[in-house]
């Protein structure tokens, strides 16, 4: 699928370059570049720019109709040829780390089940280290992980982009600013994932690059899942680093608020992980299916 069409459709539906960038997990300049390339290719302005607001032009409305049909055809094509040539087994065993298992895969697995109702699906939810071990032990052929520990025996392939942000409950009396400094970050109470968690590893590495040791921060509690941290935030006046995928509903409901940390930008890519040399047709098809069917707005 032409990614530019997906960018255009997202901008057209959100009528915001900024919102589209967040939904697609790319930068706003990248969104602008894709739209400019489409307008240059087709020789028409697709959006009216009104300062910070935009609307579709007449040509943009026509383009949206065609783009929607083309994207639907791509999705139908993927479903039509999915599982041909005996690629899809009777049972699929996957392992995924917490954020992916809870917030990314449910919609994708439902699509896969709809396309192949005869296929039994099984999903193991573990942290990154344990998933890599399962793959190494050949207990699962394909894992999806949040961290990338660069084990030389494993192959990592890009899946979905993500951003980790500092959040707190909107009713947290301690939150008195939309942005804090790295120095202030040392003192705020933080709820964090357990050791071995892919999210924690990413946070540790990002802070280390800024000269800050996570262990030197005011870690109030370590919890074993994203949901337990979210529930803890509702009950305690603390902060947490969480994936934007995990808090989409809370941000929409305005029960959580993002607190920017000046100079800190934690972005990552979720990865497929498998053994080097393992190119089983079923695993390769599943990867392609997930990539083609993933919709950040679901």
C-alpha cells in the first residue's frame, strides 16, 4: 500500500497534521512532506490552509473518495490471498510483550480470525526477555517485543512505531506544570515496570543518554503490567512512563495528562523477533498480515 495514501486519509479524517502525525507515529514534517508530494504528483492542492486549521479542497474531497476505495481494495486483496498455498496452519502460537498484547494485537487477531475462522489462535503474554527465551527454545516461532536487546541469535524486524511519555492523573494535585526539567524528574514519584520489561529497558537507555540513571530517580513502586500501573495512577499521586498506545483511551477521556520532560524524547519501534534462518511460510505470512492490517486509529 502507498503509505502516502494512508497519511492523506488520516489527515483528511482528522483535519489536522498534528493529530495525523501522532496517530501514524511519524513527525509532523514527515506528514507535510507526504501531502506536498501528493499535491505535486497530482497537480492540485488537496487542503486549504487557514493558519492552524485545514479543510479539504474540492479536489481533496475527490481524492479522499478514491484513496478510501484504494485502501479498501488493498485490504481486500490481502484477505483474498491470505492463507493460500497452505501457508496458514490449523493453530498459530504467538508470544507478545504486554503493550503489544493488550493494545495492538486484539484488533489484528480479530481480523485474522475473521479471515480464517478455522485457525486456532494462542497468544502468550510475557516480557521481552522471556519472549526471546521462548523463541530461542523454539517454543514459539514468532514473538513481538517492545525492546530490542540485539541477541545475535535472533532476527528483529520493524513492526509498529511507538512513543513513551510521562503521564499522571488529571486530578493529581502534584501536577502543576505541563513540562518539567530532567532535574525535576529526579524528584517526582514514579511507578515503573519490572526489570526485564521492554518498556523499562527503553526508558533506562533514553535517560542514560541524557546522563540520568533511572535508579537515581524517585521510584515509588515497580509493577508487573501496564494496566496495574494505570490503575495505580488513578489511586496514587504519582507519575509513570507509558506507551501512547496504552493510554489512548485515557487521553481521550482526559483522565490522564501528558507531562513533557524538556529535552527527553523516547521513541521506539515494536519488533517481530524470530530465530535467524527461520523463514517459515506461516510466520512470514502472519508478519505481512499484521503490517497490512494494522490501523493506528482502531
